[in-house]
């Protein structure tokens, strides 16, 4: 009798719950964050599998559902640090064997990753998109954006900030995606995403929302996955 293998995108094994007490130099919020990290099975499994962050499982689960990544594809990863999504992209694209390409950018410093080209820059800087295009040297098959702005604690302000990044990410994707390409972007629910979704529905064959299991349930984080790029309005005007 053959044993059925467990899904590679779900954490395995049983964990002992860890309780964290507040200390003289640790606030209640810090204690809660640390306790959540210590008891998060995705954090433990990311360490076991050598992923740089638990976020790697989000992309693995999205790819399992939507089949975004494949050997030989050309991928741009926006908001790449510390490199979890970039690792998954390299694993699936196999650039060194297939001639595919993975390029990652983040405002934070990121350790080099074999099989990927990464650099530090503020994506909202006017020079950053042009630098990405120069590194790519051609169209992209997939643009990934897991970018998030620093939170202020004010829900509406934070929503508008993440939407500004999402809009900027798609402005770039619209210029570089090859026909049939895909765009995957993190959003936070709040109402301001309507304009972006309207653009995506005009430019792609299929647009779906997804909340992968690795995305914490108490978070308003969600992802939009747009596939079958037909060419954006800017390209049509040229």
C-alpha cells in the first residue's frame, strides 16, 4: 500500500504551543507578535525548508491554484526582500537550466540569491522601473508584487498607501508584460481598489481574488491574480 504524500504547500508536523510573557523591555504588542511567530507552523516550516520567509508559502499556494510560474518564464518580483517569493520563482522557473529569468527589487537590502538578479531601490523612484527594464532586456511573463507600505495604524491611510503601490506596480506591468502574461499583486480590502480592478478586467482575460491559506486570517490582506494579458490602454495608444 503506497502512502499518500502531504501537500508541499502546507506545514507539516505537530507543534507545542509557546507562551510568551511580557518583560521589562518588551511591550504587550511585542509579546503577542513574538508568540504568534513562535506558534506559526508556516514560520517553522519555512525554516525547515530553507525559505527566507513564511511568505514563500503564499506564492506556492497561489501558483498551485493558478499555475503562474513555469520553467523558462521571465519573472519580475517587486517588494522581494527578504527573498521568499524570489526563492519560489527560481525554484519553479529554473533559470540556470531553462534560460528563464528572475529579477527582484526591494527598498530594503536583500542577500544575493543564486539564479536571480536582485537589487536595492525604491520602486517609486522614477529611475527604478527603467533600471528593471534594462536588467530584463525584454518583456516579462509575470510581474509579482508583494509590496507593502509601512503601516500608520490608521486603516484608511494604510489602505490608500498599499493601493498607491499596487497602482504603480500595474503601471509598470502594463508596460513590460508579454501577451498572455500574468500580474499578481497584494491588496488590502478597503474600497479604493475599484479603479485598479476595472483596469485589470479590461486588460486581462481572467481576474480573480485569492487569500492563500498562509495569509493570516485576521489580516485584511488579499491577492489579485490577473492572467491572459491582452495589452493595456497605454500600449494600445502607441
